C-alpha cells in the first residue's frame, strides 16, 4: 500500500515564520487512513519548527537526525540543514528515505530534500506535499494582497488547498517561530 496525503506550507512575514500542516494520510488513491496526523513539530528547544511530507517513519528519522545536527552546530539552521542533506544523499540507509522537510527558525526558512537541495524561498513562501502547489499559490496571493499574519496566511492557504486537493484536509496544525 502507498500512503500519501500531506500538505505543508511555510510563510515568513513581518519577522515571523509559520509552518502549517494538514492532518490527512491517504492509503492508496481512495481511502482516508487517518484524518488527524500531526506533521509539524518543534525542535531545538522550540526555536525551530519543521514540517514533513512523505513517509511518517522516514520523517521521524529525519527529524531526529536534524535535531542532532542542530545541537552539533549550536542551532545554526543553514549549517545543520546542509549537513543533514549531505548525510541524507550519501548514506546508504538514509538515501532510501522518502520525505521532504520545511525547516524554519526566527531568521530563515528552508526546504530540504534527499537529493541534496537546501533551498530558501525568494518570496518568503514555500510548500511541499500532495497539495503543495495549491497551498503555495494561495499563500503567495494572501501574502501579497492581505495584511494577514504569517500564521493566518499559512492556515488559510491550507484551508484553500483542502478545498481543491483530495489529499489535504482542514485538520490543520500551525507552529510559529
């Protein structure tokens, strides 16, 4: 069985960063397996927020490894991200992990992938997962044309994505740093 169904969006605005994730896990093409999964979490004493798309077990493995890197590099988000993606790409076991991550602290937001990418969005908005493109479009429009906060934009972008994407629901968790 293939499990899918994650939408994660990150928004930086007015010195705040919010990462939001929906709660849906879909089994195959037709069955909602779980509606209340939490795919965002805090790391490094609450100073870093992360959101995951992909396999749950893989996401937890990456989360643990990322927290180790954050500790090793004294909370330097970019350095920890680069080191994690190097390990992810080069390690025989980690290389097989199927997940992506958005990570943010008070100063920066990054997208990390197993192919070695560490990307910082140009416009302060990014997304990953099944409904990622829907959430990205909504968040960009809201960021440009409203006075909503980063957390409000992230949540509303997922609400909009959930009205379009069958793999996204309105059970949304938002973390702000």
